C-alpha cells in the first residue's frame, strides 16, 4: 500500500504547528512519507558562489506553493546541530517565472549560523524547511508609472525581483509609458552578485547604476565596460538621484538597505518626501542602550533567570542557553511574540517603554527596562 502524501494529511499551516518542536524530518520519516511529498520544504537544485561572500541557491518550491510577490521574502529553515534556525531571503526572480523555482542569495556573515552553514553545506538535493512569505514592501498589483529603487548590500535581492518584474512586463524602455531607475550601493562593483542580470535590465530599459562606496583599488579596477557602474561613486546624494532619475519627484520610491543609506536618502529627498518611501529593513534599528535599561529576566516556562544588560529579550534568552522560536529578527514576522508577564520593556525601533502586564511583545525588538518576567 502506498503511503499517502503528507499534503493530503495536513494543510501547510497545521503541519508546521503540529510538527513543533522536532525537525520536520523526524515526523515525515516516521510516517513513511518521502521528503518529495512534504509541503513545508524546498529542494536545492543548484548552488553558485559568484563572489567571495555570497551563496546563490536555486530552490524547487513544493507543488501548490506560490512564490512571494516581488520584493517579499521566503522564510527558510535549516537544522544545525539539531536546532531549527529560520531566516528570511527575498527571491530575485521576476513574478513571471513559472517553472516552480526560486533563486535566493545568502550573504556570508562571520559567525552567522545559517549563512555559514549554507556556505559550506548547501548542495543540490539538500532539503530546506519553508515557511510563509513576508515583507513590508512589495510591488503593488497596480504598477506605479515611475519607480525609483534604492538599495545597498543584501538589499539587491528584493529590488532585483521588482526591477525584473517591471522590465519583463514591458513597463519601461522604448515605447513604454513608465520609467524605472535603480541605484545600488556596494563597497566595490566586484562584490555585487547578479551583475549579468543587472546588465540585462540595463538593456531592457531600466536606468540602473551600481555605485562603489569604497576607495578604489588600483590593483583591482572596476569593470568599466559595465554600463551599470559608470560615473557615480561614493554615498548617496541628491545629485545621484538627479543623475539617474531626474523625474524622481513624482516616482514611487522603494528602499532596502542599512540605516546609513536610509539617512542619505532622507537628506536627499527631505523629510516630507522621505515619509512616503516604501522601506524594507534588514534588522531593527537599535541605538545605544539608554542608562538604566537592563535587568534580570525570568523566563517563566523554562525556569531560567539571567541578567540582561539591555540587549533584546531574544538575544538574552539565547545567551542564557534557550532557543526561543523566532524568524526575521527585525520585528516583521511576529514569530517570536511572547507574553510579558510583568515588568517593562523598550521597543528598540521606537524607544517607547511599555509596562502593561500580560502584554504580547516581540522579543527580537524588545529589551528589558528593569526586571522582567516573560513567558519563555
């Protein structure tokens, strides 16, 4: 008798809930179901490492799983030393891609559990856990006429998806009614993955520039034959916007990159105009720990108490040897939400302090202000 596919037994949402806390493999194998039937996982079909610190992975998505909207991210899970670690990566593909594949880029971070694991272990046939898509910024169904994309570092991936989608739809270029421009900032042009795709976008009518921000290396000159790397250097200024998109005052602006890039864009646009920018964040913007913050955090369920000097509740719990459920680590996905039983916490994104007992808080962006009890 052939074992039923797991998709016939559980929906994706119910499956992920019921399979906690063990890795999905444990339960799938106990049911006699092969990995290829599992609706919560994706299979690696190709791996490339085009630059020194990026792993480009092409995934086959499970049947019935839609790719994220352009700009959104997939939740990817890997099992390292028996613990599931989840991160979010934006596919770089156009929305028109219809072969069931999705390509992500994982930038290697020293000491990063997931990025280091995928750098050394990712190979065709490897299975990755798969969660729900998420993202603060996606390309709307009704396309804006004029679009300006601004990105830095790993922010290239959501912007590449948006630009590729618009170019594939004929939104820009000769005879089109729309305009698309893209400024991407990197220390060196040579550090940027997907440069071949960027050249294709340039030929398709996207006004795209890769802007080097680091000091030039005479022994390793930029590829001046690349139309995307000409003219502009340094950090974002108003003149960069005027050069690439002189019409930007009426454009819909998308931003994905670090706080320094966001500050430059705010200065260039002005506060009122910047307020309308659609921004995707990498991490919570955490400033210095205010004087008096920190305290003893009691993790009620586990019975573990530990001093926290003002870092996030998630980081404090991990330092105390716990493994709280989490996802994006930047306050978007709400995977890490827990009940604050007592005490006060500061939202590190806004600086606001809340003291309401029994309140739900996101532990990845909340820090203790004095002693705190949390349901972990």
